[in-house]
């Protein structure tokens, strides 16, 4: 039997509350179209600033999911 294969994608989630919520938003949205999510690694944190104030927290995540085998 062959081993498993995983794919990584990068996403940026946003939130007006926190970096944690921004990461959760990215994972939650990905979960609506991708199956078998495995690991989300925080790659970068930044802020969107407007008029000298924080407008949004942004979290870049590297997300992995398992590639499904084709039915034979």
C-alpha cells in the first residue's frame, strides 16, 4: 500500500478582533470546500491600519489537507 499525500495552500484570514480569530476564519472558510484538513501553521501576522488605528488583524496560514485517492 502506498503512503498518503498532502497538499499545502496559503490563506490569509482577517478579523476586526484578533489574530486568533483571523486564523480561525481562514480555517473555517477552507473547511467549507476542502475535506480532511490536517494542520494549519501560522506563517505571518500583520495589521491593516486606517487613519492611524487598527482596522483588521490579518493572519497568513499554511494549511494542509490530505489528497484523496481515485476510486479504482
